[in-house]
C-alpha cells in the first residue's frame, strides 16, 4: 500500500511537470489566435498573411516531428524533453525580439520545430508512465493546460500586447518556460523503459512498420481529419468577433477566459468519463455535440455579448471534450516500444494538418469593402463535415493494450 501511495505521488508530480510544459508550448501557439486583429494593425498584414504565421509554426512542427520520429525512442525521455524544451525557449525568445513580419515568420517556424516534437513527447511520456486504466484522466489533466493557457495566459498576454506591444506576450512565455525548465531538470525522473523493451533497428523501420499496420494508419488519418475539424475555424474567431459581431479588441480576451474556465473543469471530467465508459464512445458523443457550436460560432450575427460568450464557451468545451478522448485513443493504438516515435510521427501529421487547415481558411475567408469577414460559414461547414468523417474513422482505431 505504501509503495502504491508513493507511485501515485510520483505520477502526480510527473503530470504536474508535463502540464506545465504543455501550458507554455500551447500558450505559445494559441496566443496567436486572439492577436489576429492586433498583428494585422501593427504589422500591416491581412488574414492570408496571418494564416501563414499560424501555418509556418504548424508546418515546421510537422516536418521536424517527422524527422524526430526516427530518433526520439533512442533517448531517455528526460534528456530528450529538456533538450527540446531549451530549443523551444530560445526560439520563443526569437519571436519576442523579431522586429518585422519576415523575422517573426522565421521565428515562428523555428518555434514550431521544437514545439511540435515537444507535444508528442509529452503524450509519449503519459503512455509510458501511466497505466491504461488511468490514462484518459491523465491525458485530460495534462490537456487542461490548454484551459489554463486560456484562463491566465491568453488574457494576460493579450492585455500586454494591447497595452504595451505585441512582443511582450512572447517575453512572458520565455520567462515562464525558463522557470519550468529548471523545475523539470530538478524533478523529472529518468524514463528508459521504452529503450529496454525496444529493438535496435534502422530508423526507417518505424516508417515501414507504420505503413504496414492498418491500425496505425487509421490512427494517423483520425488525427489528420480531427485537426481539420477544428483548426479551419479557430484562427479566425477573434477577427470575426471584432468585425462581424461587434466586439472591441480588448474584449476578445474574455472569450478565451470564459472558454478556458469552462474547459479547465470539463476536460479532466471528460477524460475520467472516457476511462469509465470507453474512449471511443465518449469521443463520438462529444464530436457529434460539437457540430452545434461549430455552426453557431461561424454563423453568429450581431448579438448581445452574453449570447456570444455562451456560443464561444460551448465551442471550446466541445472542442476540448472531443480532443481528450481522441488523444487517449491514439496513444493506446501503438505498442510501448514504438510509442515515442509514433507519437512524434502522429504529431507531424497533426501539425501538417493544422498548417493545411490554416492555409485553407486563409484562402476561403476574405474581407469585404465594409471591413466585414466573409466566408466564415464555409469554414464551419467544412469543420462539421470533417467532424462526421472523424466519427466514422474512430470506429477503425483499435486499442493494443
């Protein structure tokens, strides 16, 4: 009993460190979303150029996630995590110091190179260290970092961007990340069991294994479509709310504050439900429910602010509610000895899909002569159809443990 209690305490500390790392690298990505109107104004760019900023991070994460999948399972998880996190910190500092659109774009590409693999490694650690019967809850806890970023990070970062300048949010992320890196260095345990059970092989053997395993191919397709079902819409919500619904720029932060507060409680709860009732079942329910707020948020007219907040908050609850069981499903679709490499490969697919979604959104959406966002409803329709397709694909993904 005493050993079991110590193990649980160790799990909690591990999950806390992972959640803190997830908080910073997710904040680095999502802080871009509410800053759309600010960056358009100060950098003199349009929605298409903004979508390129989002796509650059995601495309880089996809490319380097693919490269990382060849090698990530050859290292102690702690060594890999600390090295990647340090690279992420340096590149985020580069974002803070950038003085032009082109330099900022280059810095975002570099940040994506480290952030993408980092996200995959976090999920791989959960898969290695947390038993299957508690993995949904653990995934929900770590993914709640998105909520924490929305509650605290995004409003504070957006406030700094509006009141001081757009560089300040990235200085803030750099400072927080440095503190988290020190804590991780001192407390994170060495994790090498994946090496001891693994087979020394040519890195390309992993790719061969993935493409010869139908279950892993379904898991990758599941991830790809899931990203399209969300990232076609999310980057353009803030601009739509300002130009079409009537929000002031400094009110955008409240969308993420309320959404974050709600998902801070809903994501772990949904993860627990996934453990109790089955990850696929809970995913399907949440995915089908999510179609309603997707269509509402992309067709919202000028309404009272409280009504807009209800719609956007329900959107974030549903989006997070389907993502938690989905990632737990994907993590459980691969054997432990190849989990790190596969999750890095999966992250690559996830990020490339995000880049494609953002670019697709930038091509479809436009601004009218009276400065209104046009075509947002089309992105809602694409996201809804992708959600239905995702439900069908989820039935093909099998658990191997």
